[in-house]
């Protein structure tokens, strides 16, 4: 009888691989998906931190503003407008130069120094950013939200430049409910040894809720080199406990939802390989490892490495990136999971990503992920392509008890997954192929600078050429998030 954990690969360590798909049917599907998501990525033209999206006639506006500066060089408002248009067009260096010229006037608004501090921060020049921001907050004319923003940015710079390096992260504690956490077959029937049989009662769809904890940490230690070399280390933890989880042993087959602990970590040096010719290109080769505990005992361990590449175009107006990762996975032989050890093998993935702010405080992102997992059995080995589009927005608190920005996001995307061989315990004549869709939304409501309430909902539906793997699941979650 098929076991749930034999059906599903660990989804907490997503990756992508350079995949060559055999068969015309597969190639047609992949070309269609590649066309869709390449089109989505081609729409992305701006970095997520850009203040606003460039307008189609931005070059003409910059030229007009420059002529205004030439006609009235002593007009501070004209000079600021010109500098802001330069920044909007992606010319950060030009914007910085234009704002610095305005400081030659002793009566210049201290907010200009705040703008300069923000720009230097965005290009990674924290020393210059701190200098301008401290001069701004020392000016008694600076007040209101501009002063608050300057002081907040100064605190962030102090963390980044502290002797021990920057330590940042988040911790989330939440409650989650799901209609089908074990991905039980939607049709109520299974295929076993090529024959369709009724789904056993213990393996049917049943809702459950769990308490969960996630934590992410990022540490950056600037090595003080001319190529901006920084030791970057990351870590993550996921742990949960279901209301109806089975007893903690690894010998008895189970059909209840299973408690999970997943850990991962990476460390590597991020640097600029061409700081003069390509100052906005960063590369981080890294090594890393991961482990999954299922019902309190080891299920999987992995070790390997990879490389992150990010490139900011136009002084930061566009951000594109890629990650390639290869690692060896080791699955434990367990009595509660049929042939679990046969899932072991090399896994590699490639992820391509891009972001753009399409309007002030509104961001669109897209990523495409290719994965190749090798295993001891063809029915555990698979190749997949995954795509996702995300829209995120921040806006003024609609309730009005403070001026902190709320945020929400919407995302959707498919995963196409193809296995290398047929599973004889299911149907020896059919090799599994799945198409899975995930659609979700989140809402973040800040309570303090560090604490927020987050609500989330996600719907997952999977269609397969084998009814065992066709299912759907609706998830709702509420949580408290602490950012540090």
C-alpha cells in the first residue's frame, strides 16, 4: 500500500536543477511554462527598494529638469527635483552629486542630508550614509517623520557596522489549520499493483491543526576589503506539532500527520568580483547542510554547496539573481516509511529571480526554479520546474492607531514534476507526472517596531496521471512575528 511519505519529497529545501526532459510531451509543457515565466520576468525592471517605478518618459523629464537647473542654479527646489528624477531613472551616482551640490547653500534643508544618507545606504556606503544622517539629526530644523526615519536608519547602520557584524532575523510562532495535511487522494480510491481499490479509512482526507515555530537568522561580517568581501552565514529552523500526530517511533507505519523539525545552514563569502567595472555585481559561493527529523527521529540529512549571484542594474533600479546548489541527500531506513533509504541521492537546483517596484510601495517579483533529484529507485528520482509570481504592497495603517505601514502579498504558481520510472507497487505501466498549483495571500499588521501579527491562507491543488497523488488542501494560519 502506498505510504504518504513515499509519495512526497521534502518541500522545505526547494531547489532547482539544470534539467533535460525526455519526450515531446514534456518538452512542450516546459516550453510553455518557460514562455509564461520568461514573459513575467521580462516585465521586471526595478529593484524592490526603489522609491518609485521609472516612468516611460523619464529621460525627457531628466533633460527638462537639467535645463531648469541651468536656468536657475540657486533654486533648491529645482535642484532637488532634478536629483530625485536622476534617482528615479536609476542614476544613483548622479542623484548623489546633484544633492551634494545643494549643500553648498548654508540654508539648505537638513532633509537633503537625509536623502543623501538614504542614497549612500542603498549603494552600500554605510560610512558616508552615517556621516550625512548624523549631521541631519544634529540640525534642530529636522523634525517629524523625516527625523524619525533618519534615526531609524542610523540604528540600522550601527548594527551593520558593529564590531561583531550584523545579526538580523525573525522568529514566528503560529497556529495553522489544514483540510488535508497528509495529501490524501481526492478521489477516494488508490491504485495498488495496477488495480483501483477503495481508499482505506485510515488514509482518507481529514483536517487537522498544528502549532508551529519558524526562525531565520542572518549574520554578516565585513572583512574590510576593497571588493566588499563579507562573510555571510544563514540559518533556519522549522518545527511543528499536530493535534493528531502519531506516536514517536520509527517502526510502525502511520497515516496521521507527522511532526517535523527541519534545519538548514549556509556560510560563504559574498564579494564583488569586479568592483570597478561591475560594482553592482555580487557573488557568494557557500557550503551548507540540512537535516529533517520526522516524529523526533532523523529522516534526512544533506550536505553540499552552491553559489548566489545578484546584479543590480542602473544603480539599483533592477535586481536579478540566481542560485545554483548541489548537495548529497541521505535518507534513513525506517520501518514507518516504505523504502525510505532508497530516496537518497544527489540533488541539484537552479533558481532565477527578479523584482520590480511597479508603483510606490508596490513590488512585483517572479522566480523560476529547476530541480533534479537522483535516488536509488526511479520512482523516487524526479525532475521539476516551478514558477511563482508575487505581488506585495505596503500601505498606511487603515485603522489609524499609529503610522506604521501594513503589508500584504498575493502569490501563485505551478510546479511540474516528472519521475524517472514507474512504481510497481502502484502501477508498473505508468510513470508518475504531477502538476501542482499553489495560490496564497498574507497580511502583516505591525504592533511595534519589532512585533507583528501575520495572517496567511494558501490553497494547494495537485493533478496527477495517477489518482494516488491527486489532492487538494486549504491552509489558514495566524501567527506572531518578532523581527530582530
